[in-house]
C-alpha cells in the first residue's frame, strides 16, 4: 500500500466527519508534509481551501524560535503531552498554540497532530500577571504596612513597609507567627483580643481601626494602629492587617498634653494641673481625714534681675528655683508655677508637731 493509500485508510469517512466536528486543529502528517487538515485547522490558519495546506510542511507553520521542537523528530514528540509553541497563519499573523503529536493508528510513519489556539488564554494570563504586578507595585509603594496571615496566625506575606517598620529584612517575616509582631509584655492580652477577632466573637470589630503595641526585631515596643479584615482565597480563610506606626503622633499628643498642664519654661505643673492636684488632695483629706498644706512662694527682688542681666538670666533663676523646690518635696507633693515669679507648693498628709 502506498503512503497516500495509507493516509486514506487512516481517515475513513466516519473518522473524517468526526475530525470535522472537533474545535482544535487536526491534521495528518505523511512524509513530513500535511496530507489532511480539518475545517477548524483551516480557520485557525486562515486557509480558504484545504488543498492549499496539502503538501505544506508543518514546520513552515511554526515560528522560527520554536522550530527546534520539530528537529527533535515526530517520533520523539509523539511521546509528549501538549507542548506550547507559536504558529504562523498564511496571512503572516502569529498566535500562541499548544501542540500534541500522536502516531496515527494502523499507519506507520503517519502522525496525527492536534493544535489548540491558546492566544486568549495567554492574553488572559498576561492580564492577570499584569494586574498582579500592578497590585504588588502598589503594595510595595504604600506607606502603610500590610500583612496577610492565615487562620493559624502564620504570616503569608508582608510588604516592604511592614519589614521596615518592624526592622526585618526582605522576606524574613514570611512564615513567622503574627504574634512575633506583638511585644512580650501584654502579648497575652493582645493575643487574646486577636484570637477573639479571628474566631468571629466580635464581628463588629473586624475592619475597625484600633490602637495597640508592636514589637520590632530588636525587641523595642512601639505604638501601632491596626485594622484587620477577612477575605477568602479559594477555600482558605485569610486575614489582612493594615498597620501604621503612630509613634510620632503619640509623641505629638503627649507634647500637647504636657503643654496644656505644664509650664513650658520650668516643666512644672501649671495652674490647670495645680487646681486638679489641690482638688484631689482635698478630696482625700475629706475622705480619710488628716491635713494638707498649700504654700505660696513669691521671689523677692526678681524684677531687678531681669532689668539688670536680661530675661535669659531671669529664666535661669526660675529654672534653678524650680529645681530646688522640687528636690525639697516628696513624690506625693506638688510644686507648680502659677505666675512670672510665683510658685505654689501642695503638701499632702502633713503631721503637726505637738
């Protein structure tokens, strides 16, 4: 039987109809040339007539960068699963495809080729990859720390802001327990709160911003603001924590509070804090009995110091007086500056001598 006769035998009338029904390109290779191609293959290769394909080498349809696969030989390719490559239509346009080669049953030296156009799949995959790359670029550029961790509390990913915030190198946080970011002191309390959030006991807290404490790689604690949200990745339950280092804000708030209750020159309590201290001391006396004393201290001849040596010298005198008064009292007592050169001392729990 001749090779062409073997080809005709390989493709019976029924098989021919079945091959025309399938969506992938199907062709028979005989002597290295295309002997048969189905309608789907014609559409895929932009052929108007099947006779235009007969006699062509399949290698001529393969983009040059992928022709090394053909050099391996059809027998070797016949043992492989789908192989990715790029094909060329007769109009010169290129497209991504995957190819599978099989020996034609009952016909030696004839190969059955199946090819699928994967351009849409490749473009979709490239689109997903581009979106992921854009997302990663955003995550790497934001100032907030973003940590993803599992239901078991294991960190899955951390952006550079988190690594910098907590003092870890690139990739060092991955696989570590989320609890490693909590300070040893108070970890049990914060860990319990975290467990409650993850277990869903307080769903109203999920997504809300709360303040807590974090622990850097060198064991230093610092204030953080954290918001945890839940999401699903397939069947996996994951959590995202957005963390902000609020050390500067806390320092600023403490500074504001100090300015509101302390004298800026001497650091002593001002009139506002003094009133509060006197009120509390008087309440303790009424509740427990005993006595307290309030002393008014006015510096004599202070104005000549300012007039003669200047206000800087006067400020030095006020600071020195403040220091000396502070060293003369107990921790429970209070020295306050209430005016330019006026001080008040509150002494609690005094005992009068007989």
